């Protein structure tokens, strides 16, 4: 057999084989894996390259080596899944680098990490001042994760004691001028609904680059033609304003009327409407 | 504007709001939001009912403004 045919056939078969093996090894990000995993990936890659170029004296030796370097890590993965102890031995444990705001110098030394490197990693997590860091841990992949002191954390609605409406993720229903039917039907809408919405906005489908439906069912559109100003959906804000108007009306009637029972009815409902508005506020006004 | 016609305007706008809320209650994907909307619709219904009754009384008292 000619050499080039040999290289071609072995390359193609190894290509398919590696495709299957990589799928077997899982979807984890190769840059965020443990150092040992990284090495086994590289060794497997080099063996495959040597085999594909027919540089090995005997191709079966190559298969043995490849099998060991690919299947053994997969076997170790399964072992780590089954037992916490095996997981710690194979992948190593995470190391605490900062505890209660104080750097653990021994752990730094054990992980062969200099102070400079620690500071750089902290900065990359947006912790520029060491005083802001309560806790930092080095994961078994070598990533450093930081827990910021609670008074230095960004403010959340929970901190303010404010209720916010729960929002589901927006679904993209139009992309590049084409309707995506699957997300549309997940939302429980159909083509006609989308057509009506587009007509209300006054745009044609082929002028839309991205169309997203948010969790309240409003459609947000981005057009190819950026000079066109689109009205953003403000129905909920208008609804709130209109309720406010009605509430004020009821208060006025209760002041104007001479009839005692009507006055009581008006003021009761004015109060009720004010309560409803307070309840609706987080849902209607973002 | 007479009192009755003012009341009619408020009634109409409240009914419109109820309709919009119903639309949102149908198309929202979050159960909690849906529950809040449906409760509001129910309460608005009670208010609208009482106002309609009041409107009838007003029309009875001032029949000359009926339908305005």
C-alpha cells in the first residue's frame, strides 16, 4: 500500500475515533480542568498525531497507549463521581487562601502561589482592595473565587427590602428576519399573534434582526434599519398611570358627594385601589 | 361635565384597565405574576360593580343627563 493512502485512512479513522472519545470524556471546558486532566488530554493528542502520521513502528502499540491515556481518565472520572474520597485524591481539594479577611500564607506556599499572583487574581474578580475580601478559595482547577464582605457587595433588591417581580428569561422568536417557531410555541403564541404585534409596531418581518418576548409577553424588536425609532412597549406603565388617575377620581368623588353611603363606598374603594396599586407596582413598573 | 358623566369616564377607564390586566394575566409566563393579576382583576370587578350601581342611582336622580 502506498504511504499516502495509509496516512489518509489512519488519519480519517483516528479522527472519527477521537471525536467519539472526546464526546465520552464529557463537556467540561478544557481550559478550566484540573492540571492532571490537561496533561492526559495533551498526551492523548500527541499519541494520536504520531499514529495518524504512521510514525510509530507498530500501530497497535499506539492504540494501547491511546486507550490507557483516554480510558483511564474516564474511569477515574466515574470513580470520582461515586466516592468523595476518590474525588479528593484524584482532583485535589480546594484551598482556602483568604479567611476572615486574612491571607493564609501557608496555603499560598502550598499552592506555589506568590502574593502578586493572588492580588492579580483578586483584581480580576473585581476585588481591588484586600480589605473588601472576606474569603477567597482556590478551586481544584486553579480558579480563584472570592466572597466579598457583605457591606462591600453590590446592593440587591433584597437588601432594600423591596419586592421585585419575578422575571423569566426572554425568548428569542425572530432572528435575522426569520420566525423561530419552537420558542414561539413554547411561549404559547402563534404566527398570527406575532403578525399582529409586528403590525402594531409598524414593521415588516424582514426588517427585524432580533425579536425577543419577555416574561410578561411584550415583544422587543431590534431592526436592521437603526434610523427607525420604534416605540418601546410601555403598556404596563400606562396601565399603572391610568389606575392612578382612577384612584384620584374616586377620592374626588368621595369629597364631592353629599350622599353618606356613596361617600363611604367611594372612599372604601379609593383605599382598596391604592392597595391594589401598591401590590401591582413591582409588576407593572420595573 | 356632570357627576354622572365623570363617573362614566372613570368606569370606562377602569374597565379598560381590567381588560389590559386580563391580557397580561393570560400572556405572562410566571405563575406568581399571574396570580397577582387575577386577584387585581377580581378586586377591580367589585369596584366596577359598585360604581355601576352608583351610576344607575345618579341617572335615576338626574334623568335629564341620562346617556351623556
